[in-house]
C-alpha cells in the first residue's frame, strides 16, 4: 500500500512541475486551453475506439467466443478517458499511450499471460422465490378472489420456463 501512495505523491508532484514549466513557457491561459483541448480530443478518440471495441466484442459473443481481450481493452479505454479528463500533461500522456492499439495489445497480452483462469466446474446455482404482500394476496392481484371460486383451493403463482438438469459429478 505504501508504494501506491508514493506513486500518487510522485505523480502529483510531477504534474505540478510540468504545469509550472509549460505555464512559464507558453503562458497560463494557453496552458489551460491546451489542457481543455487534450481533454476534448482525447474523449472523442476514446468514444470512437470504445464503440469499435464494443462492436468487436459483440461479434465475438455472436460467434460463441469469449471477448476477454475486448473487455480488457474496454477497461483500458475507460482508464484512458479518466487520465485524459484529469488536468495535467503527464496524465494526458498516459491516456494517449492507452489509446494506442499496439500499447493496449502488449498490456493485454502481458495481463492474460499472468492471469489464472478458473472455471465454474460442477457448481450449481440455486435460488428461491418468495412473495410477500401485506395488502393483497396473489389471487387478488391476479383478479381471482376467493369468493369467486376456483378449481384449485390452494393459492400460488405459476411461472413458466425452461430448465436443464445437470447432475454433479
């Protein structure tokens, strides 16, 4: 945890130093305009590349493949957008680097090579549904009041659906 703290402190000090240097070289208003320009252009690029990544992920899902790389690319694009919105030139540099597809590809491959994937083997998900109402019974909500009569005397709600039985081994 200490390393992360010191990285944030170092990044903040570096941002302040670069602000001072750029501001003294081109002026305060030009520096502010440049920061705003990088944010607007960067977010536009993130949006375009994000839509492309989303379409590629949808294509993979439709083909029955797992869009793991596209999901990681989407996370990196979101991080890129955050870095581009933060005021500062160092954070903008990090955001622009994450916008470059070759940089993202290298980072994704590095992450995937270190990741351990565990599947959901033989586990079953079960759930229960309970309905509770203080004001009306299920029959009343469905428009069948007890005094109207019914072929079945016990109340309840019927849910239709499909299921598959999978035996645990």
